[in-house]
């Protein structure tokens, strides 16, 4: 998870998939512009570099190939995504919270 642009930002286009929000981004290194493509929709842009959704995609998204970006994806409900908060994450977070409370009570 997370995409390291580093020196690559000036050399090549970077494609990012952020499944949690059903969106993909493309960094065009020639025009130095960011484009957004929601699942099932056409590409739009340009997008500002300080866009919250774009920055979340860089932090939590996955890098994809140009072919995957061009093919696009079909929109899905967040609850149907593997590992989404509505599927498995909620139980994990509740368990972690309960363990933290238990450990705190043991220390007291």
C-alpha cells in the first residue's frame, strides 16, 4: 500500500487505484498534471495536487498498470470490497479496542 513517487515523478506516468473510494488517478509526467477516473466513468481532470482524495489514494491506494487504468473498473459498494471496514475491519478494530482496555485495566 502507498505509492512512492520520488524520482519517478519526472520520468514516467504513475497510475493509482484507490478501491475504497472507487477511483483511479493518473499522473502525466509530460504535462505534470493529475487526472481522475471514477469506476465506470470517463476520465476527468485536471485535479489539484492538494486534493484530499488524490492524497488518500497515494497513501492508501495501489499502483496499477496503464492497461488496468485504461480498462477501468466497475463500481462496487464499499461493503462488498474485501477487507473493507464493513466486512472484516470493524471486527478487527473492536477486538483491538477490547484488548487495549483489558491491558489498561491489568496495569491499574
